[in-house]
């Protein structure tokens, strides 16, 4: 992509039903209570502030391990509404020694997750108005990101769109812990520029991602390092430009997770390495291996009172 152009007020065409035929496939209408009938027709997002239900103590607790640079978030997927799979991922995060779990922004999934773990629950979406219902159900952190599912459909997000989504989310939920992913589709300098702007908007955590390198040219350990290099490079660059924690995600393994922390990340996010496995025992083992690789004890989340 070219240089950032942030002077214009962008229209979020992706979120407009009348301009995006994939909208109904991508987004779930059950979360559209903040749209008025007229605005639904015009495709406008209405941001209605809601009273923050989370105390500052809760937010500090959710962010504590990021500030201690030892967070491990297990991600089920933004568009993963498979209840059984999400339950397995949450269980694996809990039993394997993770510190946070990230699931799709669905209140029923959140309620299920809360029943399975005491870990902080993060919900991912690109619809700010979907977050309050999930927070009411027990989520303690929200994430604008985990864009992999959209890339598979040929959909990319611009810096303007991400900044607009961030502002809407801060307006609706000004006090909740907020993480935002910087797209790997931007050049590295533009990723850094966007991260700096997100920090100014009050974002708590920047999450990096890497290009999908499904077939690295090398095998074994060299292949694992090659696969993780884009997101580690982003974590290195962004962590030196902002004063908020950076979470490194996409393509990481027990081999490369420690490298991400050394590069400057405050934590790592693990998705497909866990959620693509078919057996919960295998998922737990994978989480445990990554937790061990970055030096997390099994009961680390107990230290935060979560």
C-alpha cells in the first residue's frame, strides 16, 4: 500500500449493507440493536455510549500481565461460532497455562467461556456496536482485529477504517481494555504510523500479525522462523515506537514465541496452532508447550486474581 492518508473522513464501506453484499454473511444481525431503522437503510453506524460496568481494578487486572511482558492469549477466531470448538479452545487455554482467551463476539459464547474458565475473556469483532452485549455477558476486553477470515474473502481494512472503528469503540465503551490489530497488509512503516495514531486514540494494546506464509521455503525450525518473521518484525518496530504493550500474533509456535518477546512484544497470541487441532488434549499440549517456551507457570493467572 502507499503512504497513509488520514485527512479525509472515511466511509466504512465494509460495514454498509447496501455497499457490501457479504455483510449479512460476515456479520450477525442479532448484534445490531444500536442501529435505528432509518440508519440501517442508510448504512450508518450509530455510536451510543454505554455505562462502563468494569472497574478500573478489573481493567488493570486484565492488562497486568501485558505490562509484565508475559501474556499468552489463545485465539479461537473472529468468525468461529462453532460452540464445541470454541469450548475446546477455551478449555485448552485454561488447562494449558494461557493468561487470556480471545473468542468471537457473541454473548452466548462468552457465557459459555465464563463457565469454563476464570481467565480474562477477550472478544473480537469489527462491529463496535456488538461489543456491549458481549461485555454484559462477561467479556473483560475487546479486540478490533483477527482479520484472517476477511483476508480469505478478499477483504482488507484501511488505516482510516481501523481508526474509525477504534473511535466508535472508545465512544461506546470508554473504560474497557481495548486491543487493536495493525494489518500486515500495510507496509512496515505504515504499520508503525497507524500504531502511533492508535496509541493517541487511547488503545491499550497493539496486536501485530504476519502475512500468511502457509508454505515457507524451508522445513523444520527454519520454516517456523520464516513463517513468524513478518509479525516478529512488526512487533520489533512497533514496540520501539509506542509506549503501550504490543502483542505479537500470527504464525507463532513454541520455537518462535520466545523470539517475539525478545523482539519487544509484551505477549503472544496463538490462533491456528491451537484452534485447528481436532482434539482438546492435543490443544492443551500445544498451549502448554508454548507457555513453557516463554516461561509461564501453570497457575500464572491465579497471581492476578482472575
